[in-house]
């Protein structure tokens, strides 16, 4: 039986019928079209909506969660626990004069993880990162959008403007949209899993030096304090944290006809909670939403403009953490889906290798019903027992956590 905390759905005027939520307003808004309504939403399973334990206040204005509340929220959000990093390769050198460093560290004001010297690990928020893989044959540009939360759009706008001259010969660009309008500061907590209509809010659009699209929105109230309370945080250079505060969504464009299959993939092979929504005004197009813990989501959006897309591999990957690690590995291995990326040292041909490294990789999404290819989408899938998992767990001893901390302090 699947249940979600009522805090995620408070205020949604809906009823449950035959495995569907029939909403009188959109549960998901169109990314670029504010005129949405009447969406039919399918949940991966149906159950009661239960109230989580009460949150405790860190101050008179901010809210945080206890360790017990974190564990409960993680359980209720499904088997995908956490989107840790996105890996993007580029052809540049690993120097502070490189476009990657200039954009991510100075323009976007990420903080650098000091443990790695030969590539850039750019911290965004308490425990998320851009892994900027330098010196590669090509620079990667994904067919999607990276959504980020920042505390102050004016500050980021000035910061991005400050690096514009140094990045003028790259694909870097940025634009302030709806200046002075409503921000996502008051975006309600019960909707944090919903991809809002970006054009309804004051925000920044930006392209990194390689053309990757980013959307920068104001951090919703309490999002940052709750995010910080989930567990340990990443190390930063000179103990100076970056200004960024969240990595809520990864949005991907996809061809029509595969959204339901993508939902089935994540449910079957990774135990995820998913939502499939029909796009208003179109009988054929759907969107799939995949929960990644209580504060993050993947969104796969069917678009007519992608009808001829074959979903080719573009080289980038996402790193996620899951529970039920052996069960999920066995499902992938049974259908010959486990895959080795030769750019990295981890291997997963056998359970011995996957268990040793506490991770495995998948390159393609397939429909578990008929095994048909849907799209290429590399995921580095780590166990929630992996030493880099920074979120509170109830199945780790103090001694095990101390050993994990020793590993985390190494130059990895």
C-alpha cells in the first residue's frame, strides 16, 4: 500500500477513483504553457494519504525535520532516495581559467569540493553536485533542463553578468524573465514535487558554456532548512559554502508514446513512485514524474517536436541512491541491463562487483512489459548504504557511520 504525507498534497481538490486521481486543477503545469487544466493523473499505487509527524521549528521562521521524520519521509517517497549528481563532460582543461570553472564556480557561485583535484566537483546545495569531467573528446549538452533554487535572483544575475565577457566565445547566455513578478518563495510545501510553470514566476534562464539549459528560481520557504536537516553536508573549499540551495528537478524532453513505459521502468526496475499526467489540450501527449526522495523529481515530457527523436545516448549521467539494492540489481541483471562505463573504475557484470562498489549502471530505459527500447538514459545507481550517501538512515551504527566519514574525507 502506497501512502504519501498529506503535506505533499494539502489543498489539492481531488478524489480517488479506479486507481486515478481526477484533479479539478492541474497537478502538473506545462513547462512553457500556463494554460493547463483538467489533467488526469495516474499514481503508481493507490492508498490512503497519511499525515506525517509534526515538524519542529529551528527558529520562529524556519522549519526542519528530525532524524525520525527524515527516515519516514524517505520511506514514503519511494525507493529512489536521492539525486546526488549530474555528470557533464567537457573538452576544457581543469584550470580556474576554464569556462567550466568560470561559469559554475564564479557565475553560478557553486562551492568546489576540495577532495578532487583533477576534475571539478561543484557543490550545489547541501549535498548535490555537478561533476564536470574535463579533458574529454566532446562537450556534452543534454536534451533537457536543470532546475535549481537560489536565495536571491538579483545576486545571481549580477554574478552571471560578471563572467559574461570571459565566456563570450562560448554558448553561455542568460536572461531575466518576469522581473519583479511573483517568485517561487511562497511555493507551497505540499507542491514541492510538482514541476511548476516556470513562465508564471520571476526567474533566470541560463545556458552554461556548452549549451546546457538551467532555470534558476527562488528557494521556497522552508525548503533550504528542511534540506539541511536531511543529514550530513558536503565538504567545501576553505569552509565557504556556495549560495545555491536546491536541485529540485531534472526535466527531459522525450518523444510521444513513451511516458507510460518510462513510468513502468522506474516502478519495476527501481521501485520508484511515479505519476503520469495527461497534458491538457492534447489527447496523445503525457508527462511522467518520478519521485527522488521527498525534495526532488525527474520529469519526462512528451513533445511533438521530439516525435523523430530516437533517444540517443548523449554521454551524461545522473547518480541516484536507492534501497533494496540487491533486488534491483538482480532485476537489471536478469534483463541484461547492467552496463559498465569504461570512463570510470566501477564494474557491475556480477553481483560480486556491484556489491563491492555498492553501485551499478544502466544505460537504456526499456518497457518491462514488452522489453522495447524507450530512450538512452545513463544512471549511476548507488546503494543507500554507499559511503557517500549523506542522508539520515536508521540502519547504520555509529561505528559504520564513523568509517563512512573516514572514506568521505579521502581525495576521491
